[in-house]
C-alpha cells in the first residue's frame, strides 16, 4: 500500500493511502497500469477519511494538484 502526505491551501496536512492491492507487482504502486486508484485521505481537523478516485500515477502527481482535489472533496474542518 502506497502512502503520501500533502498540505492543502488551508494548511491542513493530509495523509493519503491507496486502497487498491491489485497490481502490487507493477513497481509497488498498488494499481495496474491504466486503472484508477481509490485513495483514503485523513487529516486531524476533518472527521473521517475522504475517499478520492485518482489516476494510477497518483504517486507522481504534483503535490499542489492532489491537495487541490482533496480541498474540493473534503468537508469543512471542525472548529
């Protein structure tokens, strides 16, 4: 299972892990070439994990791009 940490524009630090186990032999990415990957991303200021579907090369995606997708998909932070 791959893991990545990014910080969004609101300053929230997200830890994302891939939920796909298929294709572990393909460089350890957890996804077969060309298949989308479901990420489970969490941050302390949001209740529960955010599920996000991204492309199979999500590990090489620019950090600001992944953080932007998370900001759009996430609920507002707790107060």
